C-alpha cells in the first residue's frame, strides 16, 4: 500500500482500474431525509405488487443493520451506455441496460475484487458486504451522499459529467474512511422533459414515481398473467424495460459508450423477429442477460401486449 496516498484515494483509484466510471464514499448513518419519503411512497402503494419493497424497512434506511458496526459506504457507478441504440427505430424495444450481460453478476464480480483489494491492504480485519441491487439498500441515496450525482425528477441518479446510463453498487464496511461531500444541488431546474414524455404518467411529480405505472415495472416486475388493459397502446413498443425518461434527459448528451466487453450486445439481439420468438432462441440470446428474469412466458406476454402491428 502506498503510504503517501490516503487509503480512501487508493480505493477510488482501484475502482477506476476495475472499470467503474466513478467512486465515492459516505458515512454509514441513518438515512433521515429518505425515511419519510420511503414511508409515503409505500403508503401510496407506488410499489405496486413489489411487496418486497415494504420488507426490511429499517434495513433500507440504516446500513448498520446490514453490516455490524458499519462505518462507511463505498458507492460505485458502472457505465452501460451502448455504442448504438439498437432499437431507436424499431417497433419493439428493449432497454439499453439489458443489451449485454446481467449487470448483477458483472458488478458483483468487480465489487468482489475491490473488496479483496481493501482487505489485503487494510491494517485491521474488515467486515463488509457487497450489494448489487439485490438487497434492501437505497443505492441512489448512498451514491448521492457520496457526491456522485443527484436524483432527477425521473428518480434516476444523474451526473453532470456522465448523464444517467449507469448502474450503481456499493460496499458497506466497518472501516472509517475519508468521506466525500454529498450532492446537494439539483441541476434539473425547470426542465420537465421526463415528466412530459412518460406515456403512462408514472412520474407523478419531481422525484415521485408511481412504480405501478412504470413500463419497466409492467414488463419486468409485474408477474401477472396479463398486463392491465389501461396501459394498452401506451407502451410505445417497450417489451422489456423502458428508456424514455433517460432518452429525453438533456444531461444524457454527455453519455459516452461503455468500454467494457461485458455489455456488448448479443449478435442476434437487433435482428430477431420478436413476434416469432421461440424458447430456444430466448435461451440462446438471453442466457447471460437480465432479460431472463421475465422467463420466456413473461417475455411473450409482453411482446403480445405491446405489439400493435
């Protein structure tokens, strides 16, 4: 370990070497500001049928309940913006985040390597866990506290330099580090492009999202046999996820293509006839993709519902 460079800075440098686009550190404390926001969101049933969002309420707000004696939260961002929008002019569309490999496994592997670096170079034993959108952690709140960006009116974390097409993950650990200044400025201003563009009116107001109306929820999280007819002709062709609110965001003019082979699209992704999708083709294209979460039956449901040709 370089004695002339603070350990927190070494951690950030290692994160960049591993391929993360940004890294910030915040103190592991109770999320006091977020507590009433989360409570109101749940009370309004904006979680739809995502019952798990109401579980572990206290753990979502206090990382010390996830890692004993937690002191720090290391937040990272991983770019997934593609070289080309494969579905820009297509009648049926898949969200850009699902073009390549499942981000859960990609981030988990990189965070695991970052934690190995921390453990190997720390003078004391470390108790820590890595998180990749698979546990009760408010990822965007911690990234905001770590100075990586602000939460826009569409609920996405936005960076002035990098836009919003990135994943967020974190390491919670019982080691005191040097903390970054939290992002306090909101640079959305009077812009309402994301609110105006949402075809299902899922964005109720600035940073208040009715998840039960979001196209991503309807095509991924909702496991019902059918999608409610109220959304017929409002999906704009999106059959897995949705990028509308990000595509119209002015800050995404600063998005640059990811330099990772992990998110290179499957070669057949842009030339598949989705209305004729078979289970074999589904397994081949989405073997390592987040799309497999819907299973073949779920994806066929989505395609049938949004297809207006």
